[in-house]
C-alpha cells in the first residue's frame, strides 16, 4: 500500500477556508475536527454549515405567519451605535424609567391604565403570579391548565412562582360557581383564565366568561397569550375584522369586561419583538414592577425601541406599518399578481391556491386563503442554501412557496432563487 499523504496542518487547513469570512479561531476549530476525523476534505462543508447556523434574515415562504422556528412576527430593527434615553427623562434631566416608553404606549393602545414589558409571556405570567400570589392560592379551571410549545406548562410556572394552584371544574366544563366556591375558601389572591391557545375543546363544554369572573371580587388575570390588542382591529381601517380572528380573545375587550390584568406575547398577533406584556390596573402593574423578579425579566433597550415602533403604529392606526398585519391581510389578488410576476421572471413554477395559517400556537385549525408557487420535486434544501435563505414546504406534488408570508420586497430574491433552480 502506498503511504498515505500527510494530513495538512490545522493552521494551513484553517487558512485555506479563509474565503468563508469566518473568524480564524472558528476555522481552526473546524480544521482540527476535520483532521481528527481523518477527513480534511470535509472542512469546507463544515465551514459552510457553521455559516448557515449563524443567525441571519431568512425569507419565510412556509405560509405560517408566526413561525416559531423563524422568530414568530417579522420585525425591523436597525440603529447605528448610539446611547438612548432608556432610563433617562429628557424633560427633567433626571433618572427615568424603562417602563415609560413602549409600555405606556401599549397601555394606551389597549385601553389599560398601565403596562409593563418583560422578556416573554411566560415571564409575564411568572412575574404576575410571583408578585401578586406568592404563598397564596390562584384559582384556575382544569380545562385551562395548558402546555404552550417550548415547555410553558401552567402548573409548573405556577409552582416556580410560589403561587398555589387551586384547580376547579373539569377538563370540559367549568362554571362560575366552581370559581366562587373555591374563592370562598380564603387565601385566594387571584382568579386566572388562560387562553387555550393551541388546541380546542369542543362538544359538551362550558367555561366562565371574563365578565362573570370579574364580578366575584377577586382580581382576575387573563393570560390571552396571543396579543390581539382589540377585537375591532381599528388599525386595519374601517372594515370588519378579518373573519379568521373570530373568537380570539383581545386585550381591550378583556380589560373592558373587568379583567384586572391581561398578559400577552409581543411576537404573536401583536406583531412585534419577543416580549411579554402585563397590562391593566396600575396598582397591580406597579406591584409587578417593584418585585425583584422584574429586574431579572426586563428586556433591553433594543427590544423596547422595537416595541415602541410597533405600539406607535397601532396608535396611528397604521396596520400596514406592522409587517405581520400587512402580510396577514394582503388581498389574495395582490398575492396572485406578485406570484405571476415572480413566475414570469423566474421562467419556472406554477401559481396555485394555498392556505396560510396564523401559526405561533394561535388560532388552531384556522386558515387564511393564500397564493403560492409550486415547483416540481423537493427543492427545499437548495432554497435554504441561498445567500438569502428561503424556507419553503413540500407537498405531494412538489415544493410550495407561499407568498402570504413573503414580503413584497423579497419577491426579487424569490424569483432569482426559482430561476436558478431551472
Ligand atoms: C404563547 C403563550 C404563552 C407563552 O408566550 P411566550 O411569549 O412564548 O413566552 C403563554 N400563555 C399563552 C396563553 C400563550 O398563548
């Protein structure tokens, strides 16, 4: 047997990968692994894989508007290096509060006295329970002890918070009287309603409404989760709200019905950055803000700036400026026109009817009519490796790119990617 050639040095192999643009220590790691595996040739592919693993913008052609793996709602953010008045009051020149910007605007947009922003809705629920119900009972329906994706289980969050769960009713039916008798047991700090975001119980069912529970004299917290601000959707203009929103609980209506607090995500139907919002009665919001956990759960200035932009768009009633709402409500005819133009440019693909979904664990079973482009075969891998990765889905007849979740500004990149497939 001929002697095998000596493997390249780690350093030489790492330098040969320099075209990838990855920093040298990363390339050294890749080169070392490839040599140790006896396969220096694999280093090139490994470097490409590392590059694809970097956090980067992608084009969502899945038709899932709030795709949990793609960061839920699409948000814009760009800012040159700069300080901000995150905790500085420009009117007085004294120390300000990081709750004075986005949180106040969101409170105004949903008709709450006050609001507080934390890292996500799980954190919002944890903080509410920890601040308002530690070592006290919280009454929850057995039909609402939900698990939301990513390991958010209501009983476990409650345990972490130090609140004591008092379950009432049954899986399918819980009445006001069930809450009432549990509440009369004493030591009850809160009643809690949790939206069954990602599943439905149908058939022989009964639940107590917010208005009914609000009348029982104990503060009611409603975890609406999805972050629909107002069921009348004034930011979408004067027409009726989209039919697919029917039945979705909204912050403003729950507060109007007497909820003391609502909690919701910033990156679901609110259409903003990842965050959790606690909105409602000022004294309760203040108690949450004053709890030591609030410091640990607070978001950074980048998130607050992004949420502020979203909140201002709501207050201007400019849903078109919130990418989630612009996508969710685009007319099918406009999607058809775009799809035809992309297909004409690419010289490839067939325009088809599709069904998009809200996603993000909201509105299970609900679909939004949409338009897509189908190409033969499974081309998802090639599309994912584009300079601007495109995430598509596969059905029985080929690869489908749903235009409802693609921004119009991304059409040219989609056309170029399809053209390159041909
Ligand atoms: C999504 C959801 C949560 C968790 O929200 P995150 O922002 O992902 O932490 C909590 N409660 C309900 C009802 C939800 O729908």
